[in-house]
């Protein structure tokens, strides 16, 4: 399924039903009074967060959504039925904005969380409601109110525990496929991953980490180059980052250089991203001829305050050590 993380839709709440003008028609009651019922309320348009959804795909092809109007009132003081709400399911992590003003209407971060994005119109009052001591026979009623209508923008930010970042071809897709049951497309060319991929790492019974493989970074990404902001915003909600670098003999750039370049882009986008804990993973050690190079890297990253774990996602070497470290980080976050 294609990952769609932005959509713009038009929502129209239901109009209220009209009130009714009617009179009592009963035998032996020649001067029957007003008996027109009220109209029903129009349906609201409601967005509800659903954890089973991971994309805004449904809103790519259908742009207009309209709730039903309330039923009109009728005689014998019968009120019209209220219309049902129109409930639209969206992924957890969806931000809802007013398309015209840019105002954030809601940030749906929890399962089952709801927000009314367009309120249904109130039903009109029937003539029975206008009867007074000085007006015994009102011959008028109200029309139902119009339901709200507007264009709204939906923007999905993935809610994951761990964001896996790094340059294209660092081996992030292979790593997430090893750590979880995710099966991203894997190949040896830039931008293999064109959209975030989610995976789940089972730690213990009842404990798991949600991993997000974020599409590869390049210089200038914070200014929109490459995939730019299309993926950087997905890092914002992660608890910590798994920074994957290529340490093989066939690496395109030096690991420290790659690490600094990625962090520069994170900081340019948002300083808060640099405040997130980072675990540095040196990948592709299976095609590294001089293993002493890893000791030098570990020393350099330790100087910078980062823990460095060398692994091979291809052969699964040291993956068990990485999982143990992820468990430790999970426990620290859970207890903080």
C-alpha cells in the first residue's frame, strides 16, 4: 500500500431539519392550537483516530464528505429525528488544520480520540414552540440552521518509539527487517525507501518497540532538498533515534562525516531533534577488512557522548547486542 501522509478534504455537516407549521385536528376541538414539531439536528462530521490505519490513502481519491441533514418536523408535535454523525477514521498521529487559516484544530495522538471538524445545524422550531399567551395561533416556523462546511488539511506524523535515520544505503531497511517483521524494499541505490516503514520489535511479553525507518537524508534536506520535510517531521514524535552509518570498505563517506552531516540537517530543521537520545549503529561490518577501525570509531563517538554498536544487518552479527541495548533504552524511557 502506498504511504500517503498528507490530504486536503472538504467536509460539510448536515443542515438542521425545518420546523413544521401544523394544527391540531381533533374531533370536538374546533379551535385546535398549533401542533408543528421541531426539526432534527444535522449530523456532525467527526474524525476518529484508529491505530489500525497507517496512511491517509482513503482521502486521496475521495475529497468531499457530507453528513446527513436532520429530519423535518411534522404535525401532532412530532419532532424530526437527529441525523447520525459522519465518522471518518484517520491514523493515530494525524494533525487536523483549517485549510484557510492554517489553525490546528486537533492533534489526534491516542486511539479512539475524536474531534468534531464540522458541526451539524440546529433543527428549526415548529409553530407549537411559538405559542404564547398573546399569540395563541402562530402560523410560522423556523428553518433548520445550515451545517458548518470547510476545507481541512490532514497531516500524518508517525508515532514511533524509535526513528531509524541515516544516509541512503546505510542499511536501514535491512536493519528494520531484521529487528522486526517489516519487509521494506531493499536495493543498492539511493532513496530505496520513499516513505516511512513501520516495524515492531518484540522485547518481552507485553512489551514492544515501534520502529520507523525514515527515508534517507541528504545535505539540504532541512531546506526541502531530496525528500526534505516530507520525512523530517516523522522524526519529531520518536522517543530516541537509531543512527545508522555505513562502516564498510565500500562506504561512500567517512562515518564521522556522515554522522555530523545528518545531525546538521536535524538541527537545521528543529533543535529539539538534537536533544533526542541517539544510539549510533555502525552497519556492514561483514564487509570491513580491518576490524581495528571499529575501536577507533567507538572511541570517537564516546568522546562525543554517544554509544557505538557495530553490527551486520546482513549476517545478523551483534544484532543480539543491539536488541539488548534497545531493551535498556526502553526501560529507561518507561521509568523516566
